[in-house]
């Protein structure tokens, strides 16, 4: 008797999963003027409302929504994954001439970072709770950001988890769209996870609009995140680099 054993399924035969796009909006925090929320809109059944055409819910939006008195030509910088706001607060205090947004998806940390901004009287920074990719893709005006910061993002270390990593080609495309032209917009990157850094360096090298400026870079303006301080005390290596957008 011959037993037929089916061939293993080829992942390439599976249809690509379509990303479902939902309607969303920016909202002020009810308690802190230093905090904003990027939230999905819900229907009467408390379900997120998909867009009618399943296309991104892009907005006509301006940085003056955060800073009504935004000075002409003031540089704007964005941190992706601001955590408890250690870098955001110190950096914004050292750089009063710029405007800074720290994006954090965890509500309690975004609120904590915003409370630190409020307590330390930091008028030039905002803590944004929400999805950084959606904010950069759907809200941020083109050609408006002077620098991006991404320090110790969640590495999602298991292979099956790596698709959840934020650093991916479509995310770099969103950064490029928002970056100011003139080959001057920088992306500051660091991680304590060696494999993630190796993949990041491959991605930077493969992306035609990126150029490595500095490897083994020091902490930006000498400021470390809470995670970096902790990891350095534990003796973990920190992988840092700076890349430039060619635009």
C-alpha cells in the first residue's frame, strides 16, 4: 500500500495578506497640553471603522496643530518609540530652537513622557501616543522633518515575530516622504540586539535614498534612553549609527 504524503505547503503560494486601513484622528489629551493621541474611530458597536476604499486615511494637517506659534524655518525632529521620554525631555531642553515629537505606542509611557514635559516646562516638545507609521504616513507634511531618532526599539527577537518590527522598507519610505530635501535629514539609530542591527545595516545599504554617515556613533548630544543606561550597566553592547536621506 502506497501512502501519499503531501508536499509541504509553499508559503509563496499563499495569497498576500491585505492590510485593512481604518479611519483615525488626532485628539488632544484631556489633562495634559503636552500629550496628543492618534486613535482609531469606532462605530456604534465599538468596532474600528474601516476606510471606504481601504486606502490610507490621509489628512491635510500642519505642524501648527501642535505649535500654533511655530517660528518660520524652525527645525522639526521626530523620535520613534520615545518610551518614558528620557531622551525627548533632555534633548528638547538642550535644543530650544527646534520642535520635537516623541511618538510612543504604549499609552502609559506616552502619558508619562508628556507629564515629564509638563513638569519640566518644555514648550517645544509633544508626546504623541499612537502608531508612528500611521502618523508619518498619513499626517506629517512632505519635506518637513529635519531628523529622525529611533533608539532601542523592540527587537521582536524570535524569527516568527520579526514581521512586527517597525524598521522595514515601507517605514523607511514614510520617513523619506517626510524628510526635508537637501541631503541634510539624518536618521539616528541604535539597538542592543546584534541581529537587528545587522538587518538594519543591510536595509540601509539596500535602500538607494540612504547613505551611512557614521557607524559606532556616540549617544546623540550625549543623551541616553532609559534602556540604554540600563543595558550599558549590564555590560551589553550598544550598536549605534547615523544615516542620511539623499533627497
